[in-house]
C-alpha cells in the first residue's frame, strides 16, 4: 500500500506515506486514500502522520501535475479535514517536505522533524498558487516576512532554520522520531476527549 494505517491499542492512528522510491510524491489516488482515512479519524484519540524513507513528501506526483493535480481542491479538503479533527495531530517529519505536502503538516497541531529535513514550497517558480489555507497557517507559525521568504523568494530552509522560525517544534534523531511523536500524545490520551477538543478550539 502507498498509504499505510496502523491503529495502536491506545487508539492512536499512525498514518504513513509509503512511496519512498518516488520521494513519497502524492498521486490523486493517494490523496483520495488519505482523505478517506482522515474522514474516519474522528474515531482516533491521536494521529501521527509520517513518511517512509528519507523524504516526508515531495508534494504532487509530477506525472499528474500536467493533468491538474497541483491545483486540485483535494489538497485543501485534506488539510481542512486534518485541522478539524478533535484529537491531537502530530506531523513526524522523517525528511524533506515540499510543495503540496505542506498543507497536511501545517494543518497538524505539532510538527517535529529529523535533522536532515528540508522545507520548500516552490509555488512562485512552478507558477501555481499555494493551497488557500496554507499562507495564513504559515503566517501564524512563522510570521509574514518569513512566509514571504518561503513563498515569494522560494527559499529552501533547513531543519535548524525551520525550528528557529517556528515552523517545527522540535528536531530529533531519526531513530527517536516516532517514539517522540507518541510521547507528545500521552497527555491528551489521558484526558477526556471533550477536554482535548475544547483546548484545541481555544488555540485555533
């Protein structure tokens, strides 16, 4: 499967993009599968979103860009679905995040990454607009000037810069990534689900 779902006994859902030979680039069918999984994730007590290999996701599958995938509304539907979940969502970034893959990670509550991760959103160079919600979410995290560095100047930033900007909340060693993501969910797993939802709404 190009998207895998592991449901843990504590109702944490671990969702993994599993196409490492193509830098975890996302096809329309993969996006539909992600949308379907997140549609059902209201049952989850926590979600960890990650990737297989050394790249989280290179964004849209280049073979489908010409047929309009880069401007499909499905990207926005997916990020909105993630943002509206009542449980805590953690993007455990195993490597580089590029282009359309930003929508998913910006919609998560917490982002952690490995030291080799890089971040770039080349919409200026590629001639596309970012997904509608992404600029505002990016500005809330890193501020308007730094958002312009990424979206207007097309700067590729490393993990240390992403941490300094506030784009990611922690940098960890590769082997610690998933365990750390699960640890960050522990407080919310011991809380009432309505309490989790209420605190999330106060922070939105």
